[in-house]
């Protein structure tokens, strides 16, 4: 698919479906950094990075910079991604992490270092949590009997609701709100209470609240500024481009992007393989 927006061509590609699609080459040729979403793109929701994806990312890091942006906290990045990433340190220096939808930014210089972190003030956090509590009552939301971890988590620069708790098994999470209807009811009510915040559905059970203006587009703009990259040099891969999905803000950046399908993980692996192949061919 390709479409014109503000005079700039955006590329969404479907590798494995139409490998002859020339939009693929067009969208990738100037890419210097590939930015990935985490949940349902590089890993299953809140699940460890697998060995095959690790190897593909290391191979990609040998030829390009890589960034990962997610609603997850840095702690969650560590548990889910960094603890399972086996890459030589010289490659890690080409990897950038943007937890909490880019409200925080980390780079590797002998160790992971925070470049910036826009944390929410205590009063802001209290206001958001109160809005959730009122929303549960007003919408008749039924809290699940078993919550794995916290229902509402303070991630510093973001407050995140996870319907079954962040640590719930993926099999349960996938069944909890597959059509997003449960979360949309909550989202609608929250929008009335805290319209000054950005409210995004992410993963399989989550609602992420961040200060307005802080979303993945913000994070990627900060990344471009920090690394002195132009829009043509950035390519994005994510799974949640639906209405109010946590990848949708990317579209307004007018950068090339790929929406990975179902299952997103396999689609992403295929994308990386094809990208490396095309790069080696000098395309
Ligand atoms: Mg995702």
C-alpha cells in the first residue's frame, strides 16, 4: 500500500504477501535506523525476546542503527528485552531504547544511560489514578478476580492500566479483550476526565496514560534530533496502527513504516531478513 500525505509518500509493506512490491525498496533505501515497537512486534506481549529475534537484531545492528520504543518502563525493557539480548558491546552502542512511549531515552555507553526522562509529577499521577478509579465505578467495570502484578502501574513518566495485571500469561491476555471493547469503554470515560493527557491502547490489555504531546511520534522526533537524522533515514515497524493504537502517532511523522500482521513476531522476523538481504544486495 502507498499513499500520499502532505506530499510525502508513506510506505506500508507486506513482506511475505507481495515480495515484489517495489514500495519496499523505496521505503527502505535511505534508512539509517530501524525503530521497532516491542510488544507484539519484537516479542509476544510482556514476554522475553526469543533467540531467533535476538540473532536477527544483532545481524541488523551490524549494518544499521536500531531503536526500540514501547509503552513499557525501562525496568520492563530490562526484564523483557535487555536480559535476553546477547550482542557484542560495540553493537549495543548502535541501539537506542525509548521506554514509556519515548518519555524517556536511553543509550549505551559502557552501560545503559538515561539521556532524558520526563517523569509525571506526584499530583499528576494521583489525578490519573483517581480518574481510573472513578471510571471503574461509572462504567461498571468488573475487576478480574486474579490480577497478575499491578492493575495500575506507575512507570514514572507513564501510568499504565493492564486488565489482568502486567505479568499475566500471554494466553490469558490475548483472550481478555481481543476486540478492544472493554478498553474502549474505559478509554471513552477517561477522555472526559483527563482530556489533558494522552490515552492510548497498547499491547493486549493495556491503556497507557502519558502527558499530552508525549507519544511515539514525540519519542522518534527526539531520537532524530539526538542522532541528527532526517525523516527519510528513519523507518518504523509496529503492530498497533488502528484507531488510538500506540503506533498510530507515527503516521503523522511522514516517515516510512511497516505495520506487522498477525502474528506480528514472525512478520517482523521476515521483514528483518528481507531488509538485510536487500541491504547486502546494495539496494
Ligand atoms: Mg505493540
